[in-house]
């Protein structure tokens, strides 16, 4: 069963086309990443799916519901989703545990508050006022508020911006545990390593259009792309593009008496593929 | 749909929000000082400057306390909300709430509870300080306490609704205070809070009569001043029924506008 189904999505502001005909299908239990430069239409797309904005045209179904509908059904629908916005900076005169306990009251089947605090790694800060938290800790509280209602579908908009590498790893394992619990996740991120580590599939979006949808390993023909073998000979860097890098290395090993100088076998990283797709390279 | 059944009611969440709002309010020292101590400070200043007696048994402090309670309704409701809500909008707190199953009415109920509780505290402190330090006398007639009660309830409700409605006007959270405060201060001068209303120029009185603060102030005078003073009002009576009707109209208009203009986020 598909959790999100979008066809022919369009949205313009004044004279700019923010979203220019997007189709998207996200299956139950999938972690799906939207990649794209700033202004590509990522946030607009996500905010339409979250019900914050109205599309100009297109058919949209999120958990079988049109997000732009209002009324009681909309509350029932919101009870099944969790949203982590790009940035929230409340005045922060409440503690972590007060905030989470309060938000837990909004949902019909909220998760245990202590369990959520533990899973976002804020045990030591549970009684701290929000305004005393660091940026990364606030972000983890945002995520905690996003998952407090045990959502079937979780929206994460650039969740780890401003995290140090350790906090990012901790966050990734939190997402892994949500995946095991069957939560479907739509993630937008600037970090390609994050998309690669977490996402089952990624979509690259630029100028309001989806360029490709694929697994991180196969995006842009990455899996079948030629490898580049590099070495140094006669003081100059040599290179060869090949489908059989092992063969090339074997040949080189026979050519040189000892170590092949500065030998490297390079495959395009997700970042290389991504940058070439959006035309930055 | 079992999920639908077990969603909490709008009223229950409104009460929960009210508790949360009060807790937040109490932790913001500036807002507590401004709301609870400022009226007492003003009473002290005006009580010391104007030693005049306006009529038999009516000191300026007695006259002024009625005005201070009435403008307390405008400060705790209208002014506070019209400043805080644009900030909550700018910070993204409102957008986050919008993403939850909570109904907007729960948010409104929470704000009303905050306004009512901070108003009750303010009135208690102001009256206590007025009695102890400035010889303010409380009414003994139960009918006057009845009037007092509905003025506070209806006044804070109208002020809350109008504050939520006016919160749509400031463009940014930081600029809200600059937009809202002048409106309130001008209204206070026009409505006879700082001066005896009948001493004001006629055009000022007529402008003030459009807005609720003039009626709240006049209503509070009917509570705190002897009935013999009524003859010195513009109409020669307290106009209690008219006050009730005008405040009700403002309440209904406020609720209507609040629902129509409320915005969760800036764009």
C-alpha cells in the first residue's frame, strides 16, 4: 500500500514555478529522501504534503487523505502523522519533559514520554528549560515532538542541520529504530551521506521538477559507472577510465617492480552524481 | 474509526493549554512584573500626584482604580496577546501546533484562560494594594459585585478575542509591541483612565465611546464610585445596560474577526 501518492503537482508563487509537475509514490515502511539545492521546490512540495500549503493543481493522497481538506477528518489524519519542521525557536520557558508531556495529550495513542526522551538522547536534559538547550539538543527535541504521537508517517525537513558528527550518527540510529517499527519517513536533506545511510530511495529535485528517483546506490547510473584508476608514472598523474578496474590494477602491478606509485581506484560518490545531475559540475 | 473516538476533546485540550500558558507566563519575569506590578506602580504615582477629592468620598485614587482595572482588561488581553501571538508565529511555535491534531479552538481557549487568570491576579493585587496604601474603598452592595464579575468575565473575553484578531496586524514579532502599544495608550487617554472622563474634550469622548475601554472604565466606576456620582457621567447615569450591549457586540465582533484573520504562519 502506498502511503504517499502524488501526480502532476504544480505550485507557483507570483511568477515563479516552485513546483512544476511532480509525481511521487512512497510505499509503506519506506524511507524516502528528497535531495535538491535551495529553492528547488523541496520545502514547497513537503509543505503541500503536510497540509500547510495548497497546491495549484495535481492529485495528492497522503495516507489516503487529501492534506488540504479541513474539518474533523483532518484532525484524525494529523493524529497519524508527525512533522519536524525546518526550524522552530520557541521562547522556551518550558522544560523538555513538560513540552513532550503536553504534546503527548494531543494524540490518541501517544508514545511513552520517558521512552521518547531516551530515544532522542535528552535524558540528562529532561528537566532543563528549552531555552538552555544547545541547537543540536533543540533539534532532537523537535524530533521527539515529531514522533510523540507514534506517527505512521513522519516528515523530517533537514533534521540534522547543525549537528556535530556524533549527534548525526545518534540521530541516524534513531531513524533506523523507527524504520524497524514500520514508520514511513519522508526526509529532506542537504547531506548526501545522510541520504545514502538512511534512504531506501532518493529523488533528486531541481527547478521544481524531479530529475530521477532511484536507490542511492543506483542514482545517475552510479552502479554501472566506469571506475577511474589513477597512478603516477614519470612524475605525472596517469588515469584510465574502465569497467574492469581489477584488470587494470593487475596490469599495473606487473609493470612496476614494487608499489604502484600513488595508486587509487575511484568511483563516483553520491555527491559527484548529484552535483552533475543538478548541473553544478 | 477508533482513532477518532479517542482523540481528546477540544475543551480538555483547551484547559491543558491554559495550564501550560499560565506556567509559561509565570516563568517570564518581565511579563509578570509588567502585568501584576505595573498597575500598582501607576496607582502609586497617580495617587501621590493627584491628592484632589472629586466629590464627597471620592478621591482621585478611588476614581483611578476603576480606570486601572478596566485598562488591565485591555493590557492582559488585547495588548499581551497582540504582541505575543505574532512572536509565536515568527518563532514557528504556531506552525508546529498547526501540524498536530489540536483544534485551533483549544489554542483560543488556552489564551482565554491565561488572560482570565492573570487578570484575576492583577485585580486582587491592585485592590489589596489600593486598600492598604491608598485608602481605596471596596463596594459593599452585592449588586455592584455582580456588575464587577460580569464586567471582568465579559471584558476579558472580548479583550482576548480582539487581541487574537489584532495579532494579524503586526508584520513581525519584534515590531508587534511598536504597533500595539500606541493604540492602547491613546485609547487609555481617550477613555478616561488617567483623567476624569468628563474633563476631556467632547470629540475625544465621542471617539472613545466607539471603543470598549471607555465602557469598561465607566462600568468599573459604577462599581467603585457611589451612585450619587452617576450624575456627573456624560449621560447622567451609569448606562449599565448600554455597557453590557456594547461589550457583547465587541465580543462577538472579536470572535468573528479572530476566526477570520488568524494565521498560523507568516506566509
